[in-house]
C-alpha cells in the first residue's frame, strides 16, 4: 500500500473540530512516515466535490462528532466508492445514538446502567431518576454537554432548558455508576489492553481531562484483577461486534469495586472514531501491544474498504 494516495479527512464543523484537526495532523504525519502520499482535507460542505476531483485511493477518516462519526461522511464515501477507514454507515449511526446503541449492546448481553431518553424541555422540577444520575446529549462525543446530578441536588440541572444549551434536544438520563473509569480499544478482532483513566484536577473525564496535557493519568495495564481485566476485554469485543463496528473502536466502562473486587462493571458507550491525538487513549493501547503509531495507522489504511 505504500505510495498509495491517502486523503486524511479532518476538522469538519462539529463541536469536536479542534480534536479532529489534532487527530488528523498526527495521522497524516505518521502516514507520510510510512511512505504514503497524503492530502489533508479540512472537511466542509463541499467535501463530495473535493473528493470526486482528488480521487484518492483511501479516505482516512479522522473526523469526530456529528457528520464525521454518525454515518453521514461514510454514506458520501460509499456513494463515491472510495474505500475508507473505521465503521460503516449503519454501525456509525447506531453507535452515535447512545440510546439505541445501549439497547443493542444490552440485547447482546453487555451490562448497561438503567436509563431513559428524554427531550430536554421535558425536564421539570422533578428528577426523572433518583439522584445521582448523569445527563448526556444523545449524539455528542468528547463529553460535551455531560452533566452529573449529585445525590443532594434538589432539582434537575437548569442548563438543560437554557438558551446556552447547544447539544440538541434529545438527551439520555442514566443512573450514575460510582467507581473507576476503564476503557478498552478493539482493532479488528483483537482487544487491546485495558486502561484506567484517572482525571487530574477534574470531577470526571471531561473534555479538558481528555485533551489537555496533564488533564488525566492513563494507567495501562489497569491495576485490576485478571478476571475483571479479561471481562472488560471480552465486553469491548462483544459491543464492537454487536453494533457492527469495523476497524478500530473504543468502549468505555465504569467499574465499582468499593464493596468487593468482583464489583459492578457497566458498559457506557462505544466510540467508532476514537481520538488519535498525542494524549489519546487508543494509540497508547496500540503502543502497549507493540505497535508503533505508524504501524497502527498503516493497519487502518490496509483495512479500509467500502460496504463496511
């Protein structure tokens, strides 16, 4: 595949544009280091015309969030018959919809927390679930719009019905699961090592904890029992397959071991376009498994196809 022309799709116009630009540039540099001809495309509404003229051999999707991660760009690439990295149209759309993804994962035997779907304007002075609970936009990533309602909070968060809210009207209200933040990547049919994410100076793994230097500590391999470690890997593979993911994905979990080592393991969501920035988790997992960043992105290019 060396010498092939790779279009790296980056930027876009979602809330995660800055993350995507960082991911895309890191991947473009690595692909050039592997001998590919690379064109960087800052995706705009004319991306179809740009790709039709460019005619790359492969589109490397480094977009995050709506349009890039929800099946839209995948549909454009299918229409243009340009092989691309990552999950296909259906799996991308499904994984991006947290409520529907949860239903599919649960049906496959993946443990999930109790939740309900609501319109944000349905919130009144009554809690929809007994606190503590978490409110998440249904179709956002990078923890944008996530609100944790604590046990002693007397009413639902007022930001949900304010004019400042910009994450869509559909939200998921989910039981808060105490404990540790664990995550596990999947590459094809292979589960990577499990990482524990410890936010530094943050209440939870929010946007700054994810992307700011020093915002979180990544412990790989996670310091948990072999039984729980293997369980997390197995559940990450189960979710990847149930939702129909292709290429690389990353599943996030909560592990409550306060009462016993077996504790409670809860799957939160699957990310079909995990970050590829210098502080991102999946490149660290690949490195822990012996893959250089160049080898990792090369595998993604060689795995690219249409009809995914």
